[in-house]
């Protein structure tokens, strides 16, 4: 159990920067069109990123477990 | 507001149920309760699922669930910053906090200040981290009471109780908090962990019902967004000389995400989990709460579309609580009485969980990093735990006094300052997980510079807003004061670390941070 894990930087961790790029670039999503079921882009796009943010973590997590 | 008997009965029944659960919790995965890591960290035995409930109940507080839609209701798109905020928390949790879990597990650290003490061998830096944590958390506990106050008023329960000529103000709130204090004292972190399971079940049911039933009553999501003032539906555009509200939005999201996990209640929740993998798994599954929060934020717009503010039935509620009454009013208007009881119980119980964890976290900090460090270094485990239990009571009493005696506005302003203060521990705690090269004296001076600058910026805004406009080469950048003051803090700490070359003690080894 107390075995040190592989040290050093893993390339897959770069994936973790994607949510930052997407969310901090506000002008890319500060608009109404295209709407989804009456919901403006600004809102559904950010809600969608909650799911994407979690999905991005999954391969990084599984890669680390191996 | 008139008393709503069905809703009140359901509300009280659920409240009594979680109270029994809270007392029973001390028997759950029983440990030697005279040890602080048993009382204050649940014995570090919580698996992935319990950690998920605990952290979910802890990070997404009742106040959040009331205040975020209230901000959407009043100010529009700006209030939605809670969504990018909670999106950015999880990559940070995933990448950084397993290291804290590992080093804390190896060395028996209970608080972030314990770690700083070990990493940098500095009592004064550890004290700064501990005091910042306690001071930033106190108003946060007080604000949980606001969430509770709002739903109690919404149920029409009279708030003053007269017993034989003696008038007690805020009696329901007082009773709720005395009960909370009693089972937290008795069961420690196990109580909120168990109650969090009930709270979350109620919360998800409420959110699910709200996003299906209410839009159907209001004519669909299209109609809801059409009711919102088009001027606030999006963030204001930037101009050539001014980045405008979009910069404020981005910096608020990033700064809040960086600050959240530094709060003592976050650290307590993370360190109580049984493994490093449980922390990482939680980074993947906690966004489920973010999604619920995103939907709850939209309740603010549903309240606009439902026209609750113009409804005379809710005039007194809005008068007493401002826009924080928007969501309770929406529920009263849209749901049958029995479901109002369920939904309001979700909010009130949702206040108990974080209030318990925050008071435990403050108690851990006080006991480990002030009492044991400076007052009674020879204190036994049992003595340490006894002190922590009493401090958890005092902290809650303080919060109660605060909310009953002082205007709510003070708690809100202090909580705003709390975010600016807690982020100043980032260089010591988070960078400390990666490098020992920063010098404790440099970190302490950086911390002081950040606190000073951040507080000055909030003061310049008369403590009404945490967005302070910076002027960079002729460009105006509205920026969250926590973020800009953190940059100053980091710069000071880095420069002084290059100058101060005296070696410092370090009780940790590089491999301690990667132990699984």
C-alpha cells in the first residue's frame, strides 16, 4: 500500500487545462445564439462544460491508476 | 405570512429525523472518540461515497443555494459565475489535493496549518494560516443561518417565542442551533456525514421536481428566459479601454475556485476520506452537485417569470430578506404544501451540514495550531479532543449571536472579505505541496501584503463588492480582489525567497506526497 507512485509529470495532466481555457475565455460564449430548447447559448454551454469537465478527469484518473 | 400547517408538519418531521440520526452517528464505524482524528476527521475512514455526500453537503451550502439564484434574480447573468467557479474547482482538486491527503496521512496532520508547520518548520506561518482559516470561516457559518431564517419565515412560523413574559427572539433558529451544537459535540464529523446523505436525497428530489414542474407551469424554458430583462441576460460587452463585466466574471470564477478548497471545512472533508483514490474519484463525481447548482441558479429566472416580487403574498418576505426570498417565494407559489415542507427542509438541513463541518474545522485549527502549539504543548489526546468539542460549541454560539444581534449585511460583507483572506494561504499550502524552496518568512510577508491589499480594495468599494478595477497600461480590468491580491502575495513571496537564503526545517520527504 505504502508504495510510492511513479514520480514526474504526466502528459495527460495537460487535459486538465482545457476547462480553464474554455471557461476563462468569456467572449467565446457570451451570446444568445444558438439557443437550445429556448435556453440561450451562454447558459447551456456552461452547463454542458460541467459534464465535459468531469469527463475530462476520467481518462486522467484511469491512466494514473494503471 | 400565514402558518402553513402541512408544510410545517413535514418540515418538523424531517428535522426531528436528522436530529436522531445526528446523535446516533457516534456509533457508526465506532472509534476511540477521545482522539481528535476520530472526533474531528471521522477516523479518516470515509470511503468514496460517504466523502461524496460529505463534501457535497459541505461545499454546496444552503447559503449558496439561496444566494446564487437570488443574485440571478436581481442581477442576471453575473450570478451564473457560480457555474464556471465550480467547474474549475475539480481539476484543482484532482491534481493538487491527493498530495495533501498523502502527506497528511503519513504525518497525522489534521489541518492545513499542521502541514505548513511541518513543511516549513515555522510556528508563526502556521499560526497565520490557522487564524486566517478561523476568521474566514466564522461569517460563513453565520450565513448558513440566513438560509435557515429565510425558510423558517417562509413557513410562517412565528420567530419570537414568549414564555411567561420573557420574549425570546429568533426562537426556532435558536432551537435548531442548540440541537445542532449538541449532536456535533457528541458525534463529531460523523454527524454531518450521515445527515448529508438525507440532505442530498431531499435536495436532488427538490431540484428535479423544480426544473420539471415549474417550467411546465410557466410555459417552458423559452418563456422563462424571455421574461428576463434582455440587458442582464448576457454580460455587458467590453470596450476598447475597458474589459468590463466579462473580466469580472472570469476572475470571480477563477479566484473563487482557488479559494474554495483552502477553506478549513474543505480540508477537513478531504482529509477525512480513507484513501488518495477516494479524493480523486470525488473530483470526478462531485460535479453532479455543480449541475444541480447550475439548475438551482436558473430558479432565479423562474422566480422572475413567476412574478413573485409583485405578488402581495410575498411582500413581507421580500421586505425582510430582500432577493434571498426569491426561491422560497417561488416554491410557495409553485408547489403543493407538502412538497414545500420537503423543499424547505432540504434548505434548512442543507444549512446544518456545512455549519457542523465548519465549526469542527475551526475547532481542529484552534486546538492543533493555537492551543497545543502555544498554550499546552503537553496536552493529552483526550484533553485535545475535549478542547476541540468546546470550541465547536463556542464557534456556533458566536455565529448565532452574530446573526441575531447584528444586521445580516455585516455577515455578507465579512464573508466576502473571508474569500479574499483565505486565498492568501495558497502560496503556503498549495505551492508548499510542490516546493520547499519558498522561505517561511517570505511567505509570511507575502501573506500580509495580500491581506492588506485585498482588504484595502474591498474597503475602497465600501465592502459592497469584491470587484476592483485595475488600470494596466491604460486598460481598465475589473478584477476579483482575491485574485489580484494573490498575485501580489505570490510576487512578494517569490522575490523575498530569492533574497532570504537561511535554511528552514522540513519534516516531510518528497515521496510522502505520492504515497497511495
